[in-house]
């Protein structure tokens, strides 16, 4: 097991290196320069600005310098926000915000999706079943920004139950977290429902019922544990969808998270900020995927990692 | 004999006369009996037909020398709610929303089909090569897929689109199509490789090899017919994901350039026009119901195909 974890950690290195390299090359292949907007700069000022961001050096030196700035966690000053360090002043305060939002959304997706799936599999073709599956269809068939905007319009603007946006109080997390959770919750509900229906026809369920176990014990202790395995496999894609969904949801609800910086930094050719943000997301995703694979072994003792 | 129904009955004279059905025909029959899948197919047919009609409408207008309906502002005060003259209403710039929704359908479905095509071409080739070659090449090719799976791909797509934002419309469209297509072949490669690995050991493939068939013949004649099902299912489920990704990029301002429209750009324009004083509901409802119908239809058809080709897997 330890051997497996170590090997997976070793795989992180080529993955992250590949991401860094592709992002770096894309950034430099693209037309336009970070200072194109600042018209009328005296040449000396321009030269000193270029030097500050290593842009006067050959490509391979820039590659190493920016890489080292990130790996050593020292960071570099941002181009868009002068005199602010990309790691310490921009990403460090924004990261906990996005992480909190992402974890809340994932928790909502898991709880709501599993509950809906179990409820509809417990009574197939009932009103509950159809209701849950119609809800799941809405979640699957609409983009997250539409769901977010409709939630905002209904619950914040018309009913005034919840704040329109911003960050700080728990009530401000509710709407964005629901908007992010909609798609994964819908997928999880469908996965759990098919998994449960399959497991419920198995012999050990008949045995459990025959020996007089209460129905909730049959459903939750015996069936769900087996039906839940496919959900674990979906958690990696679910996390990715929540991460990327956070770009739009943070924008709609004016949340000061990492997502807003990503698109902005690319638009402004803010090289240090682009690279740091891309790598932050990449690290999050690979770590999460490893955690999911370890979760498999914990939930299903038949799976052993060598 | 309580379970006598499960014992196959000897074929009667009527069965003997019926020609044996190929696996493909059996799958097709199972698919046709799936009501949800057929409803999805009908939904898709309606959406595709109306999008084609919208494109034709535009072409007719161009040929007659009239302004193109999807980009031409109508006179009067806008946005107008749905009426007899404009069944879907008009947008804030006074353009007919029906024409825009139909044209947008062409673009969104086009993105989805492009992604499916790329995933079929690259994914199938990659999966077959990796699975059939085995050993070293297999390890290397699957490692590449693993690493690419780990990439937060959408980040690179966004980066690509932002960085090429100032290029011509056509280059941007090509980048958009390629970027979304490039993301979607990885799952296909894994699915196909898994199938090829099990087919390689199948008896009929061994028999073909014993008879002296070479690799190209085994792949084309023996394996591809057995791969059609999984490839079709995987491609069908790729399309809705690509359409959703396009709409997501549209919201970030990276979708098709105006005045062209996709369902994603229409929905995100509608959200920009959203305000608590006046509710322009038709701006959001019209494109989103088309988008929703398409995604639902594709999901139903994909699930139906999976059940039809692999009845045990449900």
C-alpha cells in the first residue's frame, strides 16, 4: 500500500511537469504581449518592466526561473496587480474561499444524490422515483451558469431569502454551492439508482430480508455499500466539474475565489499568475484523484493496490 | 417446475423458418423496444430538423438578397416577448430569437458532432493500437492517456481560446472545435482498448489467426464489428458533454464570436440581460429548452444503446 502511494506520488512529477510545460508554451506561442495595453511607455520603462518579468531572457531561462518561483513557493509579483505577489497576496487568500465552496458543493452533491438515488430505487416507478429522476434530468440538461442564474433570480432577487452574492457568512455559500452541486448530484443519483436496482435483486439481499432485517437496514447497510462503488469512480470527474464550474459560479455570485483569477490572468497575459493558478488546480486534481483511488480500497476490501 | 419459463424451448417450425438475426439486428430490436430511448431519438430528430430548417431559412434569405434573419435587427422597440410575428420574441438588439435559436442549434450540435468525430477517430485508433500491440507500446500509450486524464484539460482549453481570441473568426472556430474534440477522445481510447484486450483472446480471433489472417484483417474483419457497440455508446455520450463544455466556454466569453450564436452564447446573453425590474424570460427559456431537449435526448439514446448492445450490463 505504502509502495503504491509512493509510486503514485512519483507519477505526479511528470504530470505536473507536462502541465507546466504546456501552459508555458501556450502562453508564449500566443500573440500579444503583457504590456500591449500600456501604450506610450518610454522605452527605458518598458525595458525595465520586461526585465522584471524575465521577458528579456531566452525562453529556457524564463521556463526555469518561473518554474523555480513556483516550486520554491516564493512567488513572483503579478503583472496585472503591480506589487502583489501571486502566491502570497493573490492565491493564498483566494484559495480557502474556493476550497470551502468546492467542499460544500461536493458534500451537497453526495448527500442529495445518494439520498435521491436510494429513495427512487427503494420504490421504483413510484412518484418519488419519477420526481427524483425528473430533478436529475434538469441537473444533467442545463449548464451550471443557467442553474446559478435562475437560483439567483428566484431566491435572492424575487423571494429575498438569501443574499445576492459576496462571501463571509454561511448564508452566502448556500446558492453557489447548490448551483455547483446540481450536475454531479444528478449523475450520482442516476448511478446510485441503477446500482441499487441491480444489487437489490441479489441473493444476499433476499437473505437479509428473509432473516427479518428492517427495510432501512437492508437498503442502507447491505445494498448501498455495494451500490456506492460506481459513485466513487465518478468522484474524480465530479471534482473536476466542480472546479471548472467554480469559474462561472464565482463570477455570478461575486465570490473572491481562485476561479475569477484564472480567466482574468489569461486575458491580461499575466504570466506569473497564469502559471501559478494552472499548477494550483493541477495539484488539487491529482491529489484528489489519488484520494479517490485510496477510497476504493477502503470501501471495497477486494481491491488491493500492489 | 416453477422456473420452466427460463428453460429455452425447442425451436418450433415457425422459428426454424425465421432467418437467424445478427447481433446488430438483435441490438437494434432491443433499442426499438426501449421507449425512453425512442422518445430521446424523436426529441433529437425534432431538434436537428429544426436547426437544419433554420440554416436553410438563412440561406434562402441570403440567396434572395435579403438580410440574414439571425443577425438583422428588426424595427421597433426591443426586446419583445413572443408574439405571432416573432414566435420566440426578440433579443435586446431587436434580432429574431427564433432564427438565432435555430442557427445556434446548428453551431452547438456541430461542436458536439465534431467532438464525437475526433473521439471516434483518435480514440479508436489509439485504443486498437494500444490493445492489439500489447506490452511496451501498450504501457507507453496508456501512460500517456493517464497523464492526460490527470491534466485539468479545460484549463488548457481556456488558455488556448483566450490566447487566440484576437484571431480571425475561422481560426477561432477551428481552435474551439479542436479544443473540445481534443478533450474527449481519452475515454474512448480506454473503452476501446479494454474491448480489444478481451477480444484478442476470444476463440474466433484465435481461429482467424490460426487460419493465417494478418493483423489488419483481424482488426477490420473480426474486431471492428464487435467494437461498434461500445464505440457508438461512448460517442453518443460524448456529444452532450461537448455541448455543455461549449456553453460553459461561451459564458466565459470564449464561445463562437458574435454575431454568430450558439445555445451557450444565447443563454449567457440572456443572463447578462437578467434584471429584477423587467423579466425577459423568453431570452433564457427558448435556447435553454432546446439545449435541455438535446442533452436529454442524447442521454436517453446513449443509455438505450448501452442497454441494447450489452443487455447484461444493466
